[in-house]
C-alpha cells in the first residue's frame, strides 16, 4: 500500500504504513526527500530471499531488521548491529532475484564478520530513522504520519555516508568470501553476485560525483572479481536454476515498485497495454489508481483477483484503492479478505484496523483493537499503530488503556513530557499491579531518563 502525503516541509511515501520519513537538510534546495517504504508483499519477498542466508551465517533471522529506502541510487548497507537497508533503486535495477540475493549475501557477510564494529557498538540500539539520518547526514527524522507528527531531534550530529559506511578492501573481500559460502550452503549460484559486480565495474568509469553510493562505500577491486570467477568455476551450484517462485515474485515486486514510484507514462512504456501478463496488469492497475483513473484500475485488479482469488496482496490493493477514494465500507471487505488469507501479516492487520476505525462503527471496535494488538506483537516501534490503538480504546471508554497507548507513542517519537503525562494518567486509571500499570511504570522511568 503506498500513500503520497505532501506537506510544505517534506514528502512522505509509504507502501503500507508510513514508518518514518527523512527531510535531508543539505538537499532541501534540490527538493530531494527520502523515506522508508513499507509493504507486506515486498517485505515478505525480500525476507524469504534473505532468511536462508541468515541461517547459513548462524544469525537469528527474526533478529535482523530489513528496511527498504525510497531512493533511486544503487545502494545497500548494514548498520546498527543487525539492520539491513536496501534502496529501491538497487531493487529496481536487479534483473532477477539472483542479483538481489547476491547483494544480500554480501551484506550478510558484513553482519556476520562484525564489520564497522565501532559504529555498530555505538548504535546497536539506534532506530532505523536515526541510522538513516546519520548515514545521510544532518537529517531530521519525522515521526510516522503528519497527524501524529513531531520531529525527532538528532542533536545536530553530522556523519556523511562515506565516513560512516566506508568498508576496506579487506572487509569487502571477506564479505565476498562469506557470501560465496552462504550461497553454497543454501544451494544457490553466485552468478548473480558476479553480475552485480559488473554493474559496479561500469560505475567505476564515472566521476566520483556520478557514482552510485554503493561503489564509494564498497570499494571494488580486480582481486574480488577474480575470486568470484574462481568460485563460480568450481562451485557445484553455479548452474543451479533460480527458484521459479522467486522469479515470479521478483517480477511482481518490480512491477509494484514501478507502478507506485514511477510516472504513469514511464510505467506504460515498461508494461504496455498489449501485455496481458500478471505483472503488467499489476503495474498498470497501480499506476492508473495513482492517476487516478479508477475505472481502469479496478478493472485490472478485478481481473487479477478473478484469476487469483486466494492472493492476499491483490485484495489488499483493491482495498487501498477503494479506501483512498472515499469508499471505506467496500474497502473493509477487501481488507478482511486479505487478512483472512494471510492472518499473520501485521501490516495487513494494521491496515484493516485503520479502515475499521475510519468507519466509526462501535460494532467494529473490538476487532480493530484485536488487529492492532496483533500488529504490535510483531512490530511495536510504529507510533501510528499506538495512536490508532489509543483512539480505539478511547471510543470504548477504556481511558487507562488509551492513555497507556498514547504514552507509548509519545515515547517513540521522543516527546518526553507527553509521555510522562499520559503514563502518569494511565498509572492512576489502571489497576495497581496490572500489566498495563507496570508498563506505565516502565514508560515513566524511561521517559525520565531521556
């Protein structure tokens, strides 16, 4: 699900729930804004690419957070201990899943090798917003949505991309070696990683100012390419075909990103009206809905649902189209169908709850609360979800629970005084010794330390 919200100070972009956006002070004159992108389908695809590699590296897959950055440059990096960042530009430039998997394998090598140890130690508990702000330099992290809104001060810290994420050639070679072993351990070819290196070789011919950040922070060398070629020559998996499921999902991911992030004309040049493939109709449905040309958009998504009635992401997209065009009652049906098919998706659950609250029907409040609680079990660092939960509890007359949710939200966005106020109120309203009362105590202690 992608939402464009324009404000004088920033443009926020999200595919599902807006996690956070960054307004880059050094680039404001050029009007460049960066943000994270959230989308259940894309995140699940990348997670499925990465999980076998994480296991091969001896890492706990659930402990590694993956973030998709809305930026057209070719870049990926790890920071803050176990946080992996991928630019949309890198994803869109990958011709097939093997190339993206190769990059993820390489970045996994940096994680397992403990590279950038000092930065990792210093920022092991930092949020993704803080890390990306520091990487990009002098940015102000803006909390989840304009209606939640306050900027999080980052103390004026300045850390340029080159200095923060500058790997040595030795570390790069070590990460390559680790990547090759992880790919072999999972029965996958390293050819995709080698093809990515070819993209970097082309970048080396450009001036430094025109090079993609990945090359500047991950220096390329002839020895690295020779080592990859030697591995490909001897590995029994070099000719292993890629998973057909991954290929299909990769095409869908590229179509979805293109439809959401590119102009309609660009999307139609890539996915022509004469192309009746699934990914072409998917991209055009998204592009037309954004225009908006709802009649065309709904016709395309309805054709996809008719052919794939058990696909949760098609139902989700239909729900988004309807919700954002003032038809929440119809959107509710689509979102409920999506969640029924994929009940463990916390992003879908949170979106369903948003529609349920928008309808302002008391009969839907218990379901909305249940959906928000499931979403928070999986990801409790999204202020907007806490705000929605506060609203739902408030409408139910459960003011202690509502204040506790508002305290959680305030703490996440760095508002110390509101966090203390709402936690204190929750402490007085909730039964002494209850779980909620204890949580209010924890928030008070944390807020006072801030």
